[in-house]
C-alpha cells in the first residue's frame, strides 16, 4: 500500500511539472508583444497598422540647398489604417554606405503640427545627427481611419559647398504603438543636395554727376560693373539680373556688365537693388546695393542760367 501511494504521488508531481512547462513555453506568462515586419507603404502589428505619405506636391526628396538658411517644407499624412488607436514616435537616420558626402551636422529638421505648414517655427530644430524626434501633440496620436497631418521642414545650417555638389541620404521613420504592441517603422527616404551657386564679385558703383552745357543740362547716372565668378563650372551658362526691392512688384531686369542706372530706372529713393548671378538656371545669393536719386540745379549757357537736372548717386 505504501509503495502504491508513493507511485501515485510521483505521477501527480510529474504531471504538474509538465503542465507548468507547457504553459510557460506557450507564452501565456508574457504580456509584451512586438512586430518588426513591415510591408512597403504600411506598418502593422496585430490589429494596428498605419501609412505615411506626402500630401501635395511638396517633397523633401531631390531638393538642392543653394545657401546657408535655405529651407524646404513638406506636409505628411499619418493614417491609422487599423482598428486600434495609435500613438506615434519618430526617428531619423542617415545610413552609412549610401555615398553621402554632405555632413549630417550641416542640416537640421523640425516637426510641427498646424492646419497649414506655411509658417515654419524658429525653435525646436534638431541636427540630422539626432536619432529620436518628438512628434508634436496634434500629430502624436491617431484613431482608426483618421489621417493626421505632420509638417516637416529641413534647413541647411552649415555652409553650402562652392566647388562641387554634396548630397545626404536620410530616412524619417514613423512608428505606431497601442498598448504593448509596436508597429514596424514606416519610412520616408529622401536625398538632398547642397551647392552654392557662385556669385559675381567685385561689384563697383560709379557716380556720373549731372553737367550743364551751353544749351541744356545732362542728367546724371551711375554705372554698375562686376567680375564674372571664377568658380563656376566649366562651360556654364551665366547671366545676371538686377532686382529692385523698392518696387512693390519687385522689378527684375536682365543686365550685363557694365550697366547704367538712370533716374527713371528707379522706383524711389532710396532704391534697394540686388544683383543676382544665374548659373545654369540656378540663382546665386544676391549682392545688395542701395542707390539714391533726386534733382539738383546746374548752370548752362556759360553760367548765366540755372536749370533742374536729375541725378543718381552710389552709396
């Protein structure tokens, strides 16, 4: 009798141990679930899924920064395509081995939430060396079937190269989460370039004063002359345009060196002009110059008479 009871006790103990191992091996004790698998164009985990896409024609891909401070803006739509509400996080990567030559530290990014993306914030910028970005409140979460807009701007904060184009390939990823479920990352990949279009140099302004002759007065004027950029690509097509910012319409005139500016050419006084260089269709940073115009009295007919003449003066 004693031997039989011991055998039954041993069998019960073995059965209990087997049941525990089966339950533990089945994952019942784990409450953490995740999925890192994502199909192109979507991310998913169980009942959670989302898509990320550009809204409208504006894109961050294929753009070229012409100078420090150049900025590009795009609007993304993050759509919760699953049956569960999601909270979103963002990450930024600049993968190595992609041939990028523009330093990631030379470009910055900012995310914000707004009805339109017309006004770019002055704060909240982070260099492309940053790996984790904060998704702003208005775009930080979504419900099933609802698309939330996310504004994104990138800016060249370093110096643009002047000898050759440099590029940077980047990946902006959005990840959704519901409870302990984390979706795979949905990515927007974009390659950006930087090249500062060379500008004319040695801008010289020369004033020619009004003069009186025997019978009349000749109006004064100024001449502008400059030097062709020496670092333009070989065989480049180069032209110049002069923009008068004092004119509400922003008058733009194609000019050559030297060029003459008369009283009637200006919209007012002072006149704020900017000389731009156009190299192979790309416009350089402008060179500003301020001119003044007015009228003065000059003598004619051997000094016996005084008449009014127009003048233009350099700074």
